[in-house]
C-alpha cells in the first residue's frame, strides 16, 4: 500500500506484481483488474503483457489470453514459461 501511495495507480510494474500476488491468494477477479490496469499503463512491457495474458487465461478467456501471450513471446522469446502458457491458451481455445 505504501508503494501505491508513492507511485499511484499508473505504475505498470507495481500493478502487475500486485496482480500476481492477488492471484496467488486466490483473489482472481481483483488480480485480473490489476493486470488490466498494468497492461493499459504500459503495454510495451513484457511482464505486464504476460501477467495480463496469464490472468485472462486463468479466467477462461483463452482467445484474448492467446493474443497477449503471443505478444509476450515476441517480447521475451527465450522464456519457456511464456511459451508454455501460450500453448495452454491455444489448447484451451479449441
């Protein structure tokens, strides 16, 4: 909360990390909202793209998740976890 007070709601990396934390706590709706804020704040950051894609996949939106995770793969071509999540999104979208 102190970091949020200092940086505000527009800090993409902070919002992405909050989304990951909320997801780990099982607070998926809040996690998705924070991931969306993170991505909208800076869609060029690989981590925010990946986190938003992951939260969409977890929420059942495989098509949108696949689009974002494909973009994340281009931003992080050597990240095996992103490639795995992308494959999961493709399989879930069928």
